[in-house]
């Protein structure tokens, strides 16, 4: 206690914000899941379109 003078009120240590991490990760997950679904849907649509063109071009 060499740095405190008598009468000084000790200040609490600053919080690091760690309790907020689960909420932030949850929000991030909620934002990432629709993005992944949209990307997969786009790729699947392009694949189906390509397969459809091949099927119609090979039929006599």
C-alpha cells in the first residue's frame, strides 16, 4: 500500500468484458448461418441448372 494515501478510496479493477463474449458469439453465429445457407443454395441452384442443360442437350 505504498501508493495509496490515507483517505483514498480504492478503485475497482476494470472489467474486461468477458461476460459479453457468449452473447457476441451467438449474434455472430446467427449472422453466419443464413450466409452459409444462402451460399449453399446458390451453388446447388447452379449445379441443378448445369445438370438440367446437360440432360436436355443429350435427349434426342
